[in-house]
C-alpha cells in the first residue's frame, strides 16, 4: 500500500515535469534513481516511527 501511494505521487510529479516543464534537467535514469531512493528513505522512516511508537 505504501509503494502504491508513493508511485501515484511520483507519477503526478512526472506528469508535472512533462506538462509544465518542471525538472527538465533530470534524465529518465536520474528520475528512476530519485524514485527508488525516496521510496527507500520513506520506508525506513516509516519503520523507524513504527518502532519508536510501539515501545511502551
């Protein structure tokens, strides 16, 4: 579920890039690296928060 929401948000970002000319300096490879890195960091932060608030 987390990756689906993240993919949808990143898809919107790519649409903005194409439609409005934002982030024109990013190549497709750099966009993929950005997507995978941000997804991994988001997952790590989510797991850390779950561990933090799970403690009594």
